[in-house]
C-alpha cells in the first residue's frame, strides 16, 4: 500500500484543507465585518448619541450630588462605571481632570490650551463651583468589533468541522457498509463478496476479510467434500469387507456340513478361505492406514538425509522381493546430491502399498521399471508396469492408493499416478530441503 494512500495522510490532507478554507473564510469575514462596522459608525450618529446620553447622565449626577470640578474621586468613580470612555474636564481653559491621570491632575492649576479636534466631543457641564467644558471620547463600538470577532471565529470553527465531517463521511459510510457485510457473513452467506474500495487501510482490511471469507468457504467446501468422500469410502469398504466374509461363511458352511466330493475339493475350499482371510487382513490394514492419515495429527519428519542413502537399500529390497515372486525388474537409478526429509513409518507403509499393488496388478511377463532421478526442486521415484487382466475385482475402493497419496502429502511430498489401458505408473516425489518448506 502506498503511504500517500493511507488513512493518516488522507486525514492530514483533509485537516490541512479544512484549516486553509476556514482561515480564508475567517480572513474574508474579518475584513468584511470591519468594513461594514467602520462604515456604520462613520455614517451614523450612534457615537454622538451615546456621548450625549453620557453627558446628560453626568449632568444629572453632578447636580444631584452637588459635585465641583475638583471632586476627582467622584468623577473617577463615574468614569469607571461607564466602562470604555475617556474624559477630560477644563475650567477656564485649565485642565482640572483627566481620567487617564486622575491622581496627577488633582490640584493641578497649570493652564492648558484646549485643542479642538473633529473626533473629540466637548460639552458644557455646570458643576457646583463653575461651568466647565468636558471632552468625552467613548469606545462604544469596541464591543461590536469583539462580538463580530467571536462570531467570525465560531463560523470558521463550524466551517472547519463541516469540511472534516464531509471529508470523513464517505469513510464512515464505508465502515458502516463493511459492518453490514460482516453481519451477512456471520449469517452464513459465504458467497457474499465483501466490497473493496480504495487503497487505504480500510481497503486492505476489506480485502483481508474477503480473502478470509474465500478461505473459510474453501475449507467448508473441502470439509463437505471430505465428509462425502469418507462416507462413500466407508460404504465401499463395508461392501468390500462383506464380500470376502460372505464367501468365507459359505465355504465354512460347506466344510462344516461335509458337502465336498473329496479331499482335493476340501483343500481347495480351505485355500479359498485362506485367500479371503489374507484379503480381509489387507483391507483392515488399509482401513487402519486411512484412519491414521485422515487425522489432523502433525507428522514429525526426520533430519535431512541424502536421497541415495534413504532409497538405495530400500529399492534393492523391493527389486529382490519382486524377482523372488517371478517378476523381472529394470533399475534406472540416477542419484544426485539432494537432501530430503521423510517419516520412516509412513515411508515403510508407502512402499508396502506400492509393492502390494505391483504384486496384484503388474503383468509378470513384462518387466517392472523402477527409476530414481532428481530435478531442481524434487527427488522422485517412478514405478512403471504393464497391467495384467484380473479374474475378479479386488480392492475396488483404491484405498491403498488414497492412503499413499495422503501419507506423501503429510511428508510434504506428492504421489502422482498415470493409468492407461496397458500401463500403470506411480511417481513418488519428495521436495528437497529448503524448497519443500516453501511449497507446503
């Protein structure tokens, strides 16, 4: 995943965009607000009216309390109560009170020339000792600028939050959609495909959930397939067990009731019973192997050994046993330096199954070819024989071959078979050390 597509970078870009937009909006609102407030206070008589009201209030207070021009303490308290005004009192062109320097002007008789300016307002106020000119300047508009600033900040914050919320809206909708789709999967609908949008962490999460769905669906399908195969295998094995048992019961009934012509026929029936007993033994061994390799128990593999060391003596024994039973064996052994890992118990059963199949199905008049060779990733043994015609069907479930394939899989190997009308070929391949672990 590209880092620029991650949620962190997307959120950072969104926050920067929201901050820039809200900052531009604040600057615009600030400029417009100041312009309109300035225009209003310049063109209206709001300040003049406020000054007039304050002077009327001052005159009433002075008259009621009989205040003189020298009563700076009273004037200071009055200015403080008004909040946001500046006042000077002149008596006969002498500055007798300045609200900014109330303590310094007390008892100050130095003449100060009055300067008349357009932005200052002078009013006649009659004090108890004389009439004085009062210059008043009020900051009445300051609170409106403060209110405008607060409103502009609030609007900018709301704009910032709105941009952020709109930016994460799609992600929240996607999270809600994923939650709903996970609920569908929890309901058991494993065919429902999870929606994957974008390339960020949420998309990676959705893709992981969908892959998990596919994996779980595959496992469920495999379990159902294995359950069905096991049921079919058990049914077929039960049939294969009943067939020799029924034959044995018939022959035993004949022998028990002495319903045979002579000693030779009795010996023939005993031989048939013996063959059926060996067939039952072989089937029971296959059933045991099938239950063993079907379990989930992990198989412990032995330490790596060279391909030649593990199979040279084993193949020699197989060849000698086949020759003792009337077969001709052609050995084509091409050893390399490959190392493989096996489980000795499983390998013995695999070779027993292969040898049993050769004894039952191989044509004795044609040679059995055993080939050993190594490839880049695998070390393989191939058994090839021509198929003989059977008088009766045996081991119709092919459980021996099934067991062989499963045991090879548990050893991280493979068992491949090729069957034509005349030739049967079994290839056992083991992954070399360093490669098999990667493949499995």
